[in-house]
C-alpha cells in the first residue's frame, strides 16, 4: 500500500513534525528542520528525529519527495537508521555545503 502523503510541496513548506518515511514506506522519524542553501535556492537535506529521540541528517539526494503529510526518502528505513547525526554549530555537512556553502535553517 502506498503512503498517503498528500500533495507534493516545496521543501521550504515542510513543517516541523512531518513524518519521514523510508523508501520501503516505514516511518523513520519526524522532521526537525529542513536545511537549504539560500544562495543557490536548493535543499541541503533534512534533520529528522527517530522514534527513540536520536537526531539524524539525510542529504538532499536521498530525499525523494516532500509532501503535505510526509517526506519520503530514496533509501529504506534500515539505511536511514544508521545515518549520521547533524553536525553541531551551524550548517550541516551535506554534499551541497561542500560544493556551495551558505546555509539557512528552515
């Protein structure tokens, strides 16, 4: 059964607390914040919190869809469960940061 995540929305409209799903449709957590590179107008990634309270960072290339009722990843729940934590003190350490720099938290 497919995830009923509502209509697709721009990543800047994703709300804190939105469920995050692995590609296997398993819930992996809830959105804490979406990070973007405001100079380039592209998403860097998503910080989400797992059901047991661990914060993890997923890079933008692993985000398949942002929608009203959910964020779906391109990786399964098992891979999302071993993602690293967000870097402390400012912007995250994603691929886009290394290429362009300049982030704003959403």
